């Protein structure tokens, strides 16, 4: 997927919670893997929901992303297999909630993840980083390490509030420590075509952000909500569901966008 031997690194982020960020990371990763891509998911959210959603038990999360960031553990040593062939994950633990204090005095505190990925010899086409719902040191590490930013955006009245701050942060990082960073795209989530507000929000977002917005939208879907409790991506839980089909379409659109 990338022009060279490096995997394409994408930070999946939105400082607003409840927008489908982790759902997108898990199911986009699984859909890409189902299409034959080798995908590594890095969970840097202290809640560890991506790890849980892919069936990684809490007692089986060592080494974790905390060890990678704070202790210099090799990324490849922390990889765990998932139920989806081709998709592996570096799991997160609650230790990450103290990472700000752990790294506060370190001069390389914003480049820890990038340095770890540069050293890692990953057999991967793409790396997806599931960020916490805030612009903290973990999210900044992801943005410094990434080639692109993928932003899930919920179809609700205040959808665009706060996204300007995120895009401004992306711009600041591009000007300072990561000149290659781009906004890979905005994906509309929790789409309900029966709701007139959803259509209004979509029109507003597309008018404001233009081609940054993926054509594919992710619907509200019960199967998407149920799948994490079984430790499965929706592609394995219910491959014929509307949520599964939507993420399959999104993965193809993303692949095409990266290739151009």
C-alpha cells in the first residue's frame, strides 16, 4: 500500500468521545486484513477498548503499548494475534493513563512511538493507531508517528464542533515535527438515513470539508454494537450486516485513496 517498504501509518482520532473511533479502528483494520492487507493495530487508549473488542484478555496484555512507550520494548515483541487472519494488535493497559507523568521530563516524549515504529521491522502494509478521545501526549505521539490522520465524525448536530481544533493541531505538527502528515480523510459514522438531521449534517460536513470526506458512510447498526462483547470484529461476527458491508466499502475506498 505504501510506495516503499514501510507500512502506511494512520492515526484514528477525534478528541470527542463516542464518535465510533474504536469501532472504526477495529472494523476497518479487519476489513483491510480480509482484503489481503497485513494490518497492525496499536492501541494507545488507556481504556483498551480496541484490545477488548479484538478478544485480548486483560491478563494477556504484556508487553503492552505502555512498555513500548515507557520502557523501550520492541513493537514486534508486543504483537498479539487476533481472530482475524492478517490483523495483529499491540494491546493497551490502564498503565497508559500515567504516561504523561512518566514521560514528562523526557526530551523525546512526543517521538517515542515514531522512534519505536522506525526501529520495528514490521511485516505489515498498514498500521492503525487507536487514539484516546483527547489531544494529550498519547494522541500527539500518534500524530507525530503517522503518515495520515483518519477522523471518524458522528452524524449529529455538533459534529463539526472541535474538528477545527484537531485539524489545526494536525497543521501545527506538520509544520514542526512531522512534515509528511496529512489528513487522510473524514468518515461519517452512526449514519441514520431515517433521520432528517443526519442528511442535514452530512450535507453540512461535505460542504465544509469537501473531498476530505469519504463517500462511504457507516450506519447505525446493532451488529456493530454487539460484536465487541464477543471479542470479534463485525466482519467475523456478522459478515452480511450493514455495518460489515460499510467497513468493507470504506477499506476499499481508503486503499484507493492511499494509492493515488
